[in-house]
């Protein structure tokens, strides 16, 4: 089963929930925790382990071969992302805009745009008893997170059996990286806060999940601040509230030290166990 943990904005507690939930499950079953927030991965601050593997990840971009090019303009015409343009007697390629769709290369009548590798980031795999932790990190200067997220998920699918529980710590927001991280998930947990800002961003995340036709539930973090608008919204829209994590200074203190929370705060663990029970029942259904 694949569980994606997402939110409409950053700072709601996705990583706190992901790392603690993965560690709780790992006490009983085999778990893969993947940090798919490849632009700013930080699950590794809380999950320790022995490194098992380290891979460089590449994306494919076109390289112009001037000697064979007839300047027919087909490449520019067929690139939906404006990554290849014709400027006078030259073809310019912008790797930052390229989506590696191969259209320009495949449709070039003179094979003047062969695809070549370009490094985009790194994948590391760590092991700690029942838990495998996978962290992918985009190189500085790389602007597209989606290809690395996609390759990380493909790596997990290839190397881990369907019986392994997979938890994806997704990027924040509702843009392309989030869609890539959640599109193949069996269930999506949306983390929010009981505030007007939290509700606003939750509604965006819920609409995104509806477009993707993903079953989803909500975890309210820092419960006790703000108001009840999030609870009322979930009730009106028949969205299950899986847990209400209480607002606690001690949680923040443990987080700031890079420590797991559920082993130290019984109330936090009790809410995690509610999520665990829901996931196990969902898996059986």
C-alpha cells in the first residue's frame, strides 16, 4: 500500500507525521519512507540508518548537432515548453525548460537533436531495522523536481515488494511536484492546521485530490489553536478526520532537536495509532 502525506502549504507538519508514522509502523511491519520533497528534503534529520545505496539521477535533454541540421523548424514547432527555439541560423536548447518528452528528438528528420544525459540529483537509501529510508535531493541550480520524484517512485516500485508499506513525504502545495508524488498513491493524508490559512490551503489540496480521484483524509495538526472551521468543512464534505494532534510546546522542542515525537509524548502516539488503525482497515477493505 502506498500512503502519500501532503498539504496545501508548507509548515503544517507533513514531515513530523511522515517520520513518526513510519517509525510506528516499522515496529510491526516492513516500511519504506521516501522523502519526495526533493527541493528541501528533511526527513533524514529524524530518521537515522546505515547507508545501503547511493545513485546519481539523470534526465535526458536534447543536444543540437549543427552539422546535420537543416533548420526546418519542426523542433521549435513541436516543443510545448519552449525549451527548443530557432534563432536565425541556430537552434537554442534550454535544459531548465525541457521536460524530456523526446518530441523534438524523435520528430527531427535529420536526427540533429539526440538526447543526452544531464545530472539532476542524487538518491540515497538507508536501512534501520524494519525501515528503509530513501532520500532524493535535487542538485543546486536544477529547476524541475518532477523528473526526480518520478524516478524515485519508479525505483521504489522496482526494488520493493507490494507487501511493503510505502509512505511518501510529499512536497507542499498543489502544483506539479505534488501531483507527481500523489498520483499513484492508494490513499492521501492531508495535513492542515485549524486556522483560516489552514482551511484555505486545505480546500485547494482537497480539490486537487478530487481531480486526481484520490481517496483522502485529514489530520489536524496543532489542534487547540484557531477555530473549528476545518472540522466543519470536513464534516460538510464527508472527509474523514483521521487524527487531531494537540498543540504542544514539547512537540516543537523535540522537533527542533531532530527527535521523534511519538516515543516521548503519549497523546501524540495515541493520535498516530488512530491513523494506523484507519490505514490497516483501509488496506483490508
